[in-house]
C-alpha cells in the first residue's frame, strides 16, 4: 500500500511539472499582457504611418497572434529564473552535505528550505519534490537528476549533472563540486547584473528612440496636417511610408542586437 501511495504522489507532482524547458505554453496572463503591447504598436503604426481606421480593424486581431511567435523571450526569462532557484538549491544542498547527510536525505531536506525562499509554486521546488518522490520509489539518483538536467537544456545545470553523477558513482567530493558550481553560477549572474546596470541607460535611450518616430509624425499631423496629407492619400506616399516603416523595423532589430550581450 505504501508503494502504491508513493506512486500516486509522484503522478500528482508530475502533472504540475514542465516536461521541456524549451517549450512554452502561453498562459492567459501572458497572452493578454503581450497582446496589449502589440495592440498599442499596431495602433501607433496605423495612426502615424497610414492614418487608416480600416487597416487598424484588419491588423488589430494580430495582437493575439504575434505573442505566440515571441515565445523565446518567455523561455529565456523562465530559464533565468530557474537558474537563480537552482543556485539557491545548490547552496542549501551543500550545507546539508557538509553536515554529513546522505545525498538522498539532503535532497529531501532541501525542499523545505527552498519553499521558504521561493514559495511552493517555484519551478525548482516542484522539480525537487518530483526527484524526492522518485527516490522514495527506489529510482537511482543519477537517473533522476540527469532526467531533470536534460529537459532544462541549460549548460550550467547539465554540466553540474554530469560531474555530480560521476562523483556520486566514483565517490568524489560532492560538497566541493557543488561549491565550485555555485561560484561559477554566482559569477555568471553577477556579470549579467553588471552588464544590465552598465547598459540600462542605453536600453532606456533605445526605448525612447523607438517611440520618437511616432511622436514626430503625430506631432506633425497635429500641427501641419496638410503638409503630410499626400503621404496618406497617394500611392507614392503610401509606398514611402511603408519603406520608412521597414527601415524603422530593421533599425529596432539592429539596436536590440547591439545591446544583447550573452554571458
């Protein structure tokens, strides 16, 4: 009976786990937030570049479609959050291992501490609960941990997993390995924070520059509407505004790549 209850517990936990961290399913909150941002851009484009209510009606539904093509941003943020939680998991695990607990017991004890730091719904807490429940039904820890590492597709976690498994099998100093891993991850996070701090003003300038063309065109439409009227009423004007919009789009992409610094 105990074995059956453990299997049932594992199945319940498994339902709430992420099966692959490279796959993202948009929640209703994600969809609405992204849709609002896209809708604002569509409104600005239709008003500033085309001055067309008909085009606005046709393009506005795209605000609920485009977010599905921007899942990479959500995946990246989720992985950053997971890495931060994983770092805290290693720090707590190292403490229990140094107190002479076995690896399996240390994993189980780490859950409560991690809940206090990140809450019950954090990704690492759910993953850790699943790992502990699998250990209870006598699954090897190397198999359990490797399965978790592989589905994250994260270099730091996979590298640690490989070294951790080898050390567990051959009796290496796991505490020292974890300590080194924490140092590497900490350094990586600190470098990233430093880069974000240094480039914060430039990123703010970029956002302002992205809005500037819209503000200039809208201002000119208000102050000198007749001056820009040919751009909205002639074929040549429409083509010119379309070309300007394409140039504007590529300039945004270039500015993003300039400020995108991988650690």
